[in-house]
C-alpha cells in the first residue's frame, strides 16, 4: 500500500518532469517561486540546479507567503512555465487562472475543498475557466496520495522528485533535498517514508554519507560552551540557549569551556559524550553529511540552519545563492547572519526562562512586541517546550504584535499530535472566524489575526484543541 502510494506520487512527479523538460528544450526561462525558509530555499535550489545542469535558464523569486496579490503580479508576466515549490497547494484556485503551464511541488495540506479534483484534466476550476484548457497544471503533493507531508517529505523533497529523472538523472541533488527536510524538522529523529528513498538516492549517487556522532553544532568553529548553547535540536535542557548553564556544565566536568570540540583529547570527547547522552540520548545518533562539501555545510542539518538564518534575516538571495553552490564570501556573509540569529535565539531563550508562558486549560501562549523576540517566536516556542522550560502537554502559541495584527506561530510535540491535536486545522478554522487566515501542519502552524481579536482567538483555539483531544 505504502509502495503504491509512493509509486503514484513518483508518477505524478514524472509528469511534472516531462513538462519541465519540454520547456527547457524550448529554451523558455522557467519562473520559480518558492518559500523563504530553509526548505523553500533548498527546494528552489534543487530545481534551479537541475535546470542549469540541463542548459536551461530560470528566474526565481522567494516570498514569505503566497498571497493572491503575488499571484496577480505573476499573472502579468509572460513566462510559459511557473513552478511553485514548498508553496502553492493552499492557493490552487488563484493559480488555476495563470495562463501558462504550472507545476506545484508542495508538501503542505492542499485547499480542503479542492483535494478531490486535483487532476488538471477533470478539474472543476478548469471547467469554470475554459480559456485555460490549453495549459497543463500539474500538482505534485504527497497529501494527494495519502502520504503525510509533515513527516515523510519536505518541499525540497517534493521538488527533488519532480527533477529526479530529468536528463541523465539527478540523484546527486538528493542531499540538498534532505537539507530542506532538516529545515522542516523531518530528519532530526531519523527519516521515514519517502524521505528514506531520497536518502537511498543520496547514498547511491556517492555524495551522501551517514555516520554516528554527537549532534552538537559548529564543532570546529565555536568554543564548546557556545556549541552546546547553540544546539537547539535535539534540545539539551539546561544547556540549549543557555550560555551560563553550558559554561557551568563544562566546568563541572573539568573541561575548559573556551576550546573547540575538535581540539578536545579523545578521552575528553568520550566523557562529554557520556554526560550529554545522560541529558538527552538523542544527542548521539546518525549524522548526514556530504564529505566533499565545505566544512561549514558538510553536515546537512547545519546546512539547513545556515539557510534558515538567511531566510529569517530576509537575505533570501544570499540563501538561494548558497543553495545554488556559491561559497567564499557568500558563505562568510551567511555565517555572520547565523551568529546574529543565534544571539537572537539566546536572547529569546533567556526571556522564556525568565517569563515562562501564560496558561489556558488546553493551550499556553507567549506574547511580545519586542522586535528581536518577534523574529524568533516560533523557534523559542518549540525549544521552550523541548528544554522543559515550558509544559509539554499543551500546544504553544507564540504571538507577535504586527501593527494592527497578531502573527501567530503554533507548535506542539508528536505525542500531542498522536492524541489528536491538529494545530494546522485549529489555526486555520479559528483565524477564519475572526477575519484572519492561517494553517500549516498538525505539529507546526501559523496564522495572522486582527490584534483586537487576540483574546477571543486564544479562547477559540483553546476550545478547538479541547475538542480535538476529546473526540
Ligand atoms: Mn516546507
């Protein structure tokens, strides 16, 4: 059954590949529109690299959200093929009016009322919209085939499947697809589902290696205490986001906190490993790397965090150029952004440690108007739970004031999803009730709501989560 679902998804992806191939052969510049996070940047990188390798050209735009005004602007452009990656499935209707061929390579939940008619040849939209019958609109999305897009494949993975068999084959791009998966937190506890197939492709192409190691970050770049404090996944309670806590922990072991992990003696490494495993066993496990890559990007998970830092600092052009293979100065600039972003995360975690969260019966929330805190709200919400600074048994909403609106980042843990929580649905339905919009995955979702409705919104989400847990 699983095999069959994967087979159907691969078939759909191959239809998209044929369409892309046709446009490359006709020398059309391919219009790529992708998301501004690590997954979206990797997705655009995977597609753009594949096009380049086939001698084609592309033009990419990275956006934080695919809103109808973005699509309206695209509609004025004269491109013959648009590719939406890591986005698009929530905007099937406006996209259906584009008078061009379209590939959507996304892993988010599609518009609920359009899932059944996703085949462009018998699509309700196309019937309303007869002028569009000459165009192919191909929707590649795991959810259409009963595959869970929040755990089993990323936007970069879906994009990878659409170019996997382009030309002589593109399995050497599998690691970049996995960078996207790490960016969407899919590989941290091992890959499952169709991501496993992408891992196999990476191994087969000879570019990807997997070995067991400590999963602390920046082992060769940062002093030990920072390396521990900057390790957000897996979270290390007492150390993650806590420079003082990390320093104290290392001093207690008799290790000098200022040296790099790579400069420790082998015995010291073993002692540290044993102590860290006591805090969180997940800190030792499979590390996915591309040995011939630049040391800073060699570990795919760290690669994802660097792209993430670019996206979070609105330097998507920089992130994209790295995903496309630029190194040197571009990489230096990205590392600086990452330092800045890590400082912001530390500030955010100190705030959580000090203030904790506000409690409703079934959810908790944090609220800020501070510019720095707002920029790290989603991450510190999730890591606040993972480090046990905040209760695990309630989904958390991170609320940021944006003029007259509130930006909502919702996060929960797998155990709560298993008990019935679907944050994507709760945020979608509750934000709609107050004239906002939202959605996302069961475990992580977002919304935008009017500021004046904040309390009503929180109460409604609370009721919806209660209902999800009790039905
Ligand atoms: Mn994604």
